[in-house]
């Protein structure tokens, strides 16, 4: 069953699911803790399939000291990822990446400087994901768990993953990527439209829906974008209905993390086997369709994106607004060739009801 993470009450999640057995083993107090949270009305991000719970992520606000083996970390208002677990049957499907991304978006909205999580050293896959997203181990607590912190006051902007979900204010320029609606709605599943419910049940695998890293395949013979550049995701309405200027719109923004020019004007630049390895499970296209494009398109451009944020239903920025506000075509240029200044990029974010100073930071 394909789908995405949803926010559910603890009371509506089956604590007897075998998914929770390892948590009960690692933390003898887990059941008592869980039942207390039921009475507090707590909620968690959950992914479920036909077998039951497949992923669970919970967080809380706190303002207290953290006792470590080396001393005390002073109290401060911060967020704690109190529980984060992905079922073994989904290892390699990028659910940890998606869950951490959702939690970091919530941390961003909170305005707190710090977020942290504890993990035993044996949880190597989780720790690897945490470190990839900029968490650093500060100490061990008294039960032997590593304490991993991320602080918005000391972000590493040399890597879009480590800086996620914040953008450095001194980028050279921004850009646009145009994606047909039927592909967009699977790739950017949290970028919903007003009066348009996205049905994910008959789409591609969950790794494309829930992972934050996405693959875009285009037909350009030149690279109009560069690694590290922020880009807006433009959802192109393909239904040929009246009012196209209002139906096609910017829904999201991302950072370019890799570019592969696989083919240029009929000349292959990379083998299909190597291209498949670069794409992995991040594309909406299956291997058969990718091979068709690789063979039949005159040029093939592949870009990897990190899904950095979305506007949300009712906030998306239409083609009409972009055109009227000098943010669309320029002197006959195709939109994907446009280089948006930092101020233009901020202008579009603001129109999408984004708290710009909380996304683009100095």
C-alpha cells in the first residue's frame, strides 16, 4: 500500500504491533511511557502498511538539563526526537530520510535553536542518517546512548543535507523546474493543492513518495542549473482545462544536489547501467521507461533534488502571479533558463506564505 506519513494519536496506534517489540526490549519503561502519552493526547508521525506499523516518529518540546557522562548540558528550550524507528522491512527505502525531514520541518517551525535525539551505538543506520542531516554527537547519557544535536546557530552550509531545511542567504541565483502534474503529485506528495486531493494509491513505490531526495529527468542539452542552487518546483497543469494560468503553479522548493548530463544531442555521456546506479530508487520512472527515454530522447539531463519545503494548499503561486510580477519569462527566455536573484526568490517565497527569514538565513 503506497502512501505517506500521517500524524496520528498515540491512542490510535496499536502498541501490541510487533514493530514496538525492540523498543520495549531496549527501554523497559517504554510501555508505561507510551500509555502516559496516550493520556496526554500526544501524537506521532506514522507510516502503516498492510502488515501494520512500519515507521514511527515522535517529538516533544522541553526546557530542562540533560545529564551526560561528562556533566550537564544546560537547560534550554529545544525539541527532542523522543522516538524514531523504521521497520526492517523498509530498510533501504529511504523512510528514515523522510521521517527526519518531516521532523526537521517541525523543528524549523518551532523557532527553537536546538533539536536532539538519543541513540545506542548499535543503531548504525539511524545514526548514519542523523549525521547526514547535520546532527553531531555531543556526549553519552547515563544509559549509554549517544546524544546527537543539531543547532541552527552553527549550520554547515557546505552540504544541503547538513543544512536542511535552511538556505544560506548568499546563493548566486535560483531557478525553476517544470514538472507535469501527474509526476509532481507523486514526487512532492506534501505539496498539496486546494480542491485537489492527491491519490497516491496507484502510483510508484513508497521510496519516491516518502524520501526527500528526488530525481528529475529532462530533455535539455545544456545545464541551466548548478549544484547547490535552490529551485522552485512548478507544477504544470496538463489537463487542458480553461484557466491554465491559474492552475499551473509553484508548489515547492528544493536544492540541486547532483547533475548528470546523460546524453547530449544524440551522444551518450554515461552508460545506462551507471545512470541507473546514480538514480537508484528516487525516480517516478521505472527502469523500462528510463531506458526508453535514454534511447529515444536526443538529450537526457538528470538532476537530483533535495525537497526543502512546500507552500501548502491555498498558498501555491500561480503562473499568472509570476508573470504579473516579473518572475516568469524574460525577453523570450524559457522559464527554466531564468536565473532568479536572491530578492526575486524571496519574493516568490513570501507570496507562498513562507516565513522567509526562517528559511533563508545569514
